[in-house]
C-alpha cells in the first residue's frame, strides 16, 4: 500500500513535466494552436473599408471575433516580435489564424496572417493578409505564409494598418498628450473655411481639483466660432486620453495620440487620432497638431497636412489670483536681467507685477508671472502662474532695498492653496505666515548659508567703480581664451602713432575722467617720451567695463560689470579684495552669477575662469588716484573722496575728508 502510494507520488511531477513540455511546445511552435496574447484582449472599435463601416471586434484568449463576419478566428501559430531590449507594456505579434465558421466546417478553412502592433493599452494597429489555404502536401506554416516574418516586408506601418480603439478605455494619463493650458487656432481641411483664431478657443489639460483621480485623464477642448470662418463652431468637448505612441512616417518620427469624446454616442465621431512632432522649435513657442475627422490615423500626413490643423499657444491659467492687492517698491520698476543657476531671464517689474521671461533654448522660453498679494517689511507674498501650466502657487519674495543698478532678492518655497484654505476668508494672512516665514527661504535646513539672487537693471545705469587707480596686472586662467587679449577696437580718434615701444605692460585703470569705467589693456605701451608723457596716449583701450553695482555679502565684495562687446556674457560678476595698499585681486565669474564658493582668488572652481592680480602703478601724469570701496554699505551716495594714502585706512570723519580734499586741491595747484 505504502509503496504504491509512493509510486503515485512519483508520477505526479512526471505528469506535470510532460504537461508543461507539451504546453510550452504549443506556445512556442504553435503546432496545435496558441493563445492570443493578453494585451490584445478586449472589446474594440474600428472603422474599416472604403465605406467606413463600423466594426466591433471581440478578442479573448481563444478568438478574434469581428461583428461583420459570421466566422471567427483562432490562433494557430504566433510569433513575438519583441526583442528583450525594448521595455513596453505590450508586445507586437504576428499570428497565423485559422477561420472557424459558425457551421463548424473545417475542411476548406482559410488561414489569415494578422500582424498586431501594440501602441498603447487602448490602441492596437493591425494588418490582415488575404486568405491562404492548405494545398495538398504543403502545410501551413507562419514563417512561410506571413509577410511580416520576412524581414524585407516586416511589420506594417501606420498607413497600411487599421487602428483599433478600445471601447471602454483603460485609464492613461494625459501628460504625454497635453498638459497645461493653451489657446489654439484651428482650420478644417474641407469647405475652404480658413483659419479660426479666436482667443477663447482653448485647451485645458489640468488636474481637476475635485477629481478623485490623481492624474488628469481627461482634458477640455473649447472651440469658439469666428464670424468669418464658416467651418468654425462653438463647442466644448471633454476628451479622454487613450495614450500616445511614437511612429515613423515617411522617414520622420511623429508622436501620435488617440482620444475619445466622453459623451459622444456615435462611434464614428467619438474617437480621434492626433499627430504632432516633438521639439518643433517654433520661434513663437507654438505647437502644431493635426487631428483626424474619423477614427483612423492614416489621414494624418504631416503636421501641416491633416483634416483638422491646430496651432497651440501656451497661455497663463485663467485665475482670479493674479489681481494685485499690494504694491512693490516703487524704485524697482523697470527692465532687469538675472542669471539663474542654469538659465538667464529677462525680468519686467511694474508696481504690482513681476514677469520672468526665461530662455530655455534658442526656440523655447518660459514665462512666469507674479502678482503682489500681501507685504510686510521686505517680504512680498506673490501669486505665481507659469504660461502654459495649470498651477497657481504662492511664493514669497524677500526684496532688499535697491542700490546702484542692483536689487538683491530671495524666493521662498512655493506653496499651493488647498480647497479648504480658500474657504477661510483670512487665507492670505495665513498663507503669508506659511510662505513668508524665514524658514521657507532655506530650502535645506542645514544649509543656512544662503545667498541672494541678483536683479541687474538692463540696460544698466553706470555707477562709480569701487576700485580705482592704475594697475599692472597678471592673469591666471584655466584656459587661454578666458584671458583678456589684445585686440584693435573700433577706430582710434587719431591715427595710431607709429612708435618704437620698448616697455609693454598690461594695464587696468579707472581714473577721474570716467569713474564708472574700468579700462583694460592686455598689452599697453608704457614707454614715455622726453617729457615723461606716455607715447601711446592716443590708443583706445582694448576692453571697457562699465560698473553696474557692488556690495558686500558674507564678507566678500561683489561687483557687477557690463561690457557690450563681451562675447560670453554682457554682465559679469566679480569677487574682489584688497590684499594690501598696492595689491588688489579680482576673480571673474563666467557670467552674471558668482558661484557661492567663489573667492577673489578662484579661477579653477566651476563658474569661474580668470583671476586678475593687480599691482598699483600710477605714474606722474596719469591723474589716476587709487580708490577702493569694499561695498560694506552700498547705499551710501557715491563717494568721490580719493584715498590718497594709508591715513585714510580708518573710516575718515567728515572733517578729515574736507581736509584731505583741500589738500588734494592744493597739491594740484
Ligand atoms: C516552418 O517551415 C520552416 C521551413 O520550411 C521550418 O524551418 C520551420 O520549423 C517551420 N515552422 C513550424 C512552426 O513548423
Ligand atoms: C512594435 O512595433 C513598433 C513599430 O515597428 C515599434 O515602434 C515598437 O517599439 C514595437 N514594440 C515592441 C515592444 O517591440
Ligand atoms: C514577448 O517578448 C518579450 C520580450 O522578449 C517578453 O517580455 C514578453 O513576455 C513576450 N510576450 C509573450 C506573450 O510571450
Ligand atoms: C503690470 O504688469 C502686468 C502684467 O505683467 C499688467 O497686467 C498690469 O496691468 C501692470 N500694471 C501696471 C500698473 O502697469
Ligand atoms: C529704493 O527705495 C528704497 C525704499 O523703498 C530705498 O531704501 C532705496 O535707497 C531706494 N534706492 C534707490 C537706488 O533709489
Ligand atoms: C598722507 O598724506 C598726508 C598729506 O599729503 C601726509 O601728511 C601724510 O604724512 C601721508 N601719510 C602717509 C602714511 O604717507
């Protein structure tokens, strides 16, 4: 008894093994039928044939059943086209299918090759070949009968396949199709109506605040009529997204999308196919789409050629929160420039609004609008919207009083208004406390060593430079092209005097004739004539930097200069330091933003590249007294008292200054 039971136990694994072998054989080689892959199962709609008949196809493991045919198809052999590399939720298959007529007659059965492209969970595209029959002696075999198995033909394209739309779409996110707020113009390809560009024709693809879904799966498209365009209409449609995919058409890779009208009952009108090109690089930041009239994708020829042509323009989300409730400091109104971590922005400020226009690349830019809502001291609670985005955020600006052509500011963490908060009549005060707490300016609790962002008036108004005098300099640079080079600028007033120059030095100076400029000459002829006057005095300096503003922060002195002829950046940030009475050292940043770690001696850390080591070198006739301002109080009016010698090391009292001034005047005479 025991032994027979043991024998039985021994048999079970064997049976299982045999069964598994048998099953896997039938799966892979399909000699006795196969299963239709699960990603194709469902209830599908397609519009087929020249007459555009509505076809409903039911697919499950065992059959592919079309509404317009009595018979159905079963899987006979199948081939998985996916290679291991590509990771998608579905796979492309070629299936050799056998027709099963309702009468059950199998003798003259047709075989069809069906190639299925899995596009999204809601979209399949397939091609069906004509019927093949088993001739006497020749057996039907997927490798021989099906075109797609031959690499010369391969899988079908969008043009020679039929698109299947899932009748109860699975939820997919709209983010890959549309995200944000757009105005659009539209043109219907038939009837010769023309383009309707109504500002109220809008697409809103935002997460519904009240929606139970985390992601937006629908978007709203509002058509507005144009009086002069007969094909235009007033209509609002809610489309459910059915997913996007990428496909090549006439050598160009397009992004396709499918959508379903959420309320339309007529299937011919319900489903649409759309097509666009990613990275259109349009100068106006517009995006072109084409949309099909009927549920098919073959009519979309290019982004300029399709049944319905759409041109989308990003717009700010419609909101009441952009109505200003307070005023910004009056003297910061104007046009500004700022250099961010990555991108630079043009900033426009008026009494109530701040607008940041940031170039992302040559063709794309981002527009952010801020509106003043509440203020206390230097802190301003602002609402923020970004053109083309749905969100409305509250952010806090901490704006230092303006000095020179500079406004320094910090921006706090963005904060969103929730539905409940909005019901509180006092929500602004509450938001202010949240968004404008000093904590909100430190993104990282441990990183209290923040630095202010800098707005630079553009074009700037010059101010006296904090460093004056005449110096020789030495350049330290990581790359040769960072250094100031000799060049012939413009046209010299008088012809260059042909002189024999024996002493050539590098010269940097900011003298009494123009206090707001620093002149730089990498090679300056210092030879003097018999009177002791420089012989190269008619030369125009190679480089001319205009001082825009300076200040001290974290015990470091910063200077912003402007040079229109600088090929890298008009504005440059410098960190400067006086080492002794005769030595000044300056580190130049690659653009208008100084690296936080940058000191006056850095030229090798990221964002820097050049250090000037300057040694005082005033000559008898230069009229170029030394001056230096560390920027410790940038709000003082420009100081025109020159520091003549070390007696002025300690801050001179007013009387001392007057005395010094008198002395200076005396000396001249
Ligand atoms: C189909 O035919 C080819 C060549 O005649 C053969 O190599 C292949 O094994 C056959 N496939 C099946 C599934 O029978
Ligand atoms: C299916 O075929 C299409 C078109 O050839 C291709 O773009 C896609 O990557 C394929 N999918 C998989 C999973 O291989
Ligand atoms: C098809 O092939 C891919 C890649 O090899 C694999 O991940 C997938 O499971 C296969 N699908 C089926 C139904 O065999
Ligand atoms: C400030 O600019 C905004 C747009 O950025 C504009 O809507 C508003 O009318 C302007 N306000 C004034 C006072 O000019
Ligand atoms: C700008 O106005 C502020 C006060 O609002 C003042 O402290 C600051 O000195 C002014 N700056 C300039 C350059 O006028
Ligand atoms: C500074 O200049 C004043 C006036 O020219 C002179 O009296 C004084 O000795 C000078 N001090 C030094 C340290 O050179």
